[in-house]
C-alpha cells in the first residue's frame, strides 16, 4: 500500500463510549488535582483525548498510535491542546513510559476510517488490496499471510481468531484458488470466494459470511491478541497508586482477555464485574458502537 500522508481528511472516526470513559476516570482519587498525566494507548483520531483535555485543564496526555494516518489526523484535531498532548508513533505493547500516570485508556476497535478506506483493505464493502495492516510499514499483509500459510495452519487461524466453524472448508477453498488462479485481485474477490463455502440460504444474512474470516486475518496480520496480552501484563506498571485502566473491546477474544486480567491480576482491583455497554442512544447514532464493552480496573 502506498503510504501517502498528505491527506488525512478521510480520518473521521467517531469515538465510542466517550461519556463512559470520562466517568471511569472519576474513580481515580486525585482526578481533580493539578498536574494530571494520562496515556491514551490507542489515540486514533483523537476523540477520547479531545474530550478529556477539554474537561481537565491541567491534564497532559501521551497519545500512542502505530498508524501514521491516525497520528496526522489526531495532531490536527488536538492542535488547540498541542502543549498538553504528546503524540508518539508506537504500538501500546512496545511503549515504555518514563514516569507513572494517573490513568490509561484503550479503545481496541478498528477505526472507522480503516474500515471505510478501501486502500487499507480491511473491508469487503468496497474493493481494495488484501492489506489489513494497521501499521502500513509492517512486512506482512493479508495477501502475503494467506499465501505463506499451509491449508491446516490457515484453517486453524480462521477458527482461532474468527471462531468460524467452516474454517477448514474456507481454508481449502482459499488455497485452491491461489493454486489455480494466483493471487486474489482484492477484498471483494476473496469475500465472494468465502461466501461460496456457505449454503445458499446463509449467504445473504445480515452478517456477511466472510466477516469472521476477515476478522481472523486482520487479527493475525496485526498480531492483535499477542499485543493485547503483552499490554495487559505491563500496563499496571504504568500507573500511580489508585490509577485507572479503562479498556473498550469489540469482540469476545479481546473481552475474555481483559476480563481475565482484571479479575486475576493481584495488582488490580476489578471495578466492573460486568462490562459497561453503549447506551441505546449512542447505538442509534453510531451502529458500530453496539458491540463495545468497557471494563475498568484500579491499581491497588
């Protein structure tokens, strides 16, 4: 994918559960004191940070994102707070803060712009290259991944990360297509091929039959589960005593990891026995918010 950062106007991501994120930080005992510092571990378009910086006039935030398009867009959105926002090019699992902070927030969802921009290759709604890299400088995209894996490993990947019951049939079809016809022309051709693995009556349901496979490939390309596991291990070390960690997840694989960490990590106090979900009003305004789950923990 050609990485042209000259135009980030398409980056119009609508942040999810902003009010709930703001409320979660009220658990921090010193939230209204001066000299607050926090980390937005998934800066995206800067939506969550924007609202936090507006509310807390003495707050300084470090914003992390591996996507250069996101960083450029966030820099524009947060320009009025440029003295209080420090934007870093980093995956949150690789970041090492120099000092401890009052809170860490993370929104694990794929940004709307990444889905909507066909050049990024995340979606089959519009045809685009089989890319799916959140960091466009990664070596392996989805196209290279499906070519490199054998049929068994591809099936296991689709089942593990997509929870797709037809994973073996889909993997067999993908590898057969590659053998007979060469590389797929783009996301639509792959989605069409996957749909053909399903009985006709299942091909036209509300959820496209390729959805789970595309999720699995995206997770694998970006090593999302491994990155989240590493992040959950280190993030308590980033916090001041009483500090808050708030994480929004969007699928069961992520939510199970966050739930387990907050429940079992002895360094943390779990503040959400059940996840907080978006309001009906927010879902009406932003359909993509519907699967969001917010969990909150506090450093002991």
